C-alpha cells in the first residue's frame, strides 16, 4: 500500500491532474488501506448476528415437540427404530447393574441389539412429556412424563411407568436424547399432561455459587441433611414402585421412611455449557428399613444466587426392577 501511495505522489499523471484530483486519489488510497479493518468489523458483526440467530427463544417448546415426535414414531415403527432416529450418538442408558460394573451403557449399541419390531406394532409404547426445563443457552434440557405399553389388538395395558430423558440440541439445530431412564409405577400417571415448563428453583442457602456440579455431588455423598438442604421447593421425585411425588414437603415425607439414610456413589455429571442446568447419575445403598442397592438420576438447576438445587430425581431399587 505504501508503494502505491509513493508512486501516486511522484507520477506525472497526478502532476498533470492537479491538486484536486490528487486529494481524491489520496482519499481512495486511504480507503483501500482501511479495508482490512472494515472487513474485520463486518465479520465480527456477521458472527454476532449468527450467534443471536442460533439462540432459540422457543427451545423448550421445540424440545417438547421432539419428545412428542419420538413417541409418535415409536407408536408406528416400534421403540427400536424410533430411538435410532431420536437418540444421540453419544447417549447413555442408566444401567441396573450390581456394584463393580458400569452404571450406564452406550444407548445406541443397546438399541441396535434389540430385535426388529414386527409390524404392525403389537406392543405400542405411548408416552407424553409432562414437566421439563431447558438451560439458559437453549441447548440442554430434561423432560419427565408418564408412559404405558398397550398390548394390541386387545387394547390391554401391559405395564406403566415414568420416564426421564435428557435432551441436547445438536449442531444442526435438532434435539436428540442423551440420557434415558425410566421406572415402573403402580398405576398410570394420570395427571402428567399437559406439558408444563418448570420455573427456576427457589433460592437456597446450601453450598456456594462457585461450586461445580461434581463438587456438589461429592458434598451430598452421605445423604441426610446435605441432600435434604439441596431440594428445591418444586422438586419432583419418581421412585420405582411409588406414585410420583411433587414438592419438597411431600418428598421429605416420603424420604423419612429410609431414603434420608441413602449413601450415594459412582457419581457422573453432565452440565450445560451455560453451567446453570445439569444431570448426575450413579448408585445408592440403604441399610434401613432394609438393605437396598439401586440407581439414581438427579437433575440440578442453579437458583438466582447461583447455588445448585435438586429439581428432579429418579431412583430405582434393584429389587423392584432390573435392566
């Protein structure tokens, strides 16, 4: 660029054109030199606009719609083929396994190993999203709801329960399931619909705003007060063989029969990139009122002060069900 300006200043053409044209040409040269800076500003603006476009103001509606589409596909194709379309490549299934073995397994491997569904579907899996949340960046969410298996053509109920799905938005904007868990229920979850977005948790005092989810799980490993003090007021509890429980007071009444003595182990955590919503899963042991081993999945949400609060939990006594 300097060479271009130097040549301009000494050329016979510019001397011939006069000072007015020389001023115009100098301005043009300065504009050319500024082009890289302008391009950088424009590029930054385009990237910012693109980032805003990727933020989805209807993330929770889109996640719930994906859940319904998953269920609709399963009703027609069977659960296996529908799951292969809606389950993420790195998804896991929480595994009902004895201590010393992995507490989760690769979901897609497990799904592919299932036998092909004979069509038309004879055992129709039906479910509906009931309650859920998404992270502030709209990329990570959870849904719980009721499910049932209907034996066709007799229209008889084969079994019923509740499910918990963790969903993640993929690079292409679609939503895929990244964690699958479910529990049997004694009866149909009749008041599970319509879908409701759970509000953020109430403010708590346990812990500190800078704690990681892994730190929090280590802090409550012995259950009791540490677990109790983290429960959000609107927490939902789904326990194998027990009706769904809503609200902190009701969960504590249920827990008083023995759950407060649970000891947690083998915790693994996964957190949204916005660090305000996460899930953890592992095993638990109880000694009273009887010796029990089981699995648990907990959903955590930061409150307005940044402290992690339990907003959802699913646990399975291995003597009740196994996978």
